[in-house]
């Protein structure tokens, strides 16, 4: 597929890696924030946006649960990227020379064992790929970056160690967002449906709304709540389920939730792309 796909971060970020895997034929557009990536699609500067929604170690990505429903975009695909961390430095540097490592605070917390074993202290950078870019732009050989290997490659750094993350199964889930909704069945595997809803202000409304998924055998893989407009009494929910809205059991479950909901909207229907174990 040709065109342009927007993501948050510098070139070489994990989001960039997700773009290369899920849409290898598209030009990438780095953006400063998640909102900038969404706005790039809404303005027509990009055709799609690649956005992280949850991580297997740290849970949901901050703010994404509230950004997606108001984005005006729709999920058309999902992608999973293993968080593989590389320690890289200026060319010719040896691991024994490294005294400090720079990265995003979340990534720094994912390779504590390696850093402790090599007596390397940490410096917080704005993001992962940006830290690699910053290390490449200076001359201190004792400073390294913790980032995807892609970032080290792009900024001319030498990888001193790779696969140094504490948890080998750490994975981030991304969604591909489009201005056009696509409800068609694609591929030969399972389909996923993502939707948002608010329940009506009646006793046990959420319990009753959720009951339809259990009685119809629909597997719900994610359910998140968030406040609407900063109001403690207005709570909305973001949910992922296995199946297509036209599947008889899914259709019955969604009909039931619509009855108890004051707001209901399908954010996307897309092929399941579940990560492999290990």
C-alpha cells in the first residue's frame, strides 16, 4: 500500500517499527504527539495513523483511551511489536567504556538488571529514538542510548548489546487508524471489533449490558473505563471483542448493550493479529 502513515516519536521509534511491519510500502511521518499524528490524518497530510494502545507489562498507554473515541478516525488493523532493547553508542566504543545510558523513563525501567550488572547509571530522555539521536549528536563516548535497534541503525550508532530487556515477552499493541470506516471481513482468520459505550443511569445497567456477551459466548479481550469531560458521574467504556458485528452471537450481544447504553459507537472492525508466545 502506498501513501503516508503518521506516528508519534522520532524516526527509529517502536511506533516506526510498527509502521514498517504493518505497512511496509508506506512513507512514514514522525509527529511530536499522539494528537499531532491524529490531526495529520484529519488534515490529509497522512492517510493512516499508527497508535500504541497497550503494553503487556505497563498496561494501557496514557491518554489513548480518551483520544481514540474523539479522534474521528476508525481502527482498520492492529499490530504487535516486541519491545527489544539495544544499548548503542558512538562507533568504536566498547561496552566497558559506558557509564551512563539515556532513554525514555519507561524503557529505563525495563532493563534494570543489565544496567546494574554493568554499573551503568541512567539519564531520562524525551523518547527512545530521540535518545539515540541525541547520543549520536554528541562526543561523549561514555554515554549510550537504550532504544530499538532501528534507531541505532538510522543514527549511525554501534550496538554494544541487544535483547537486554528484563522481560522477554514485553509487547506493545498498536492500532492502525483511518478516516474511512471498513466493516468488511478481511483475511481468513478471526475478526476483532472495538466499540465505545456509556450506560444509561439506571440500577445495574453495566452488569446487564455485559451479560449479553456471556450468554452469547462472545469473548471480550479488553474493557477500559474513562471519565467524560472530567465529570465523575459520566463514565464511558472502551471495549474489544472477538468477532464481527454480523456474526449472529455478536449481533445479539451488541443489540443487548445498545438497549442499556445512552451512547454506542463502533470504532473499528479489523482482522485479529494476535502476538506469538515467547
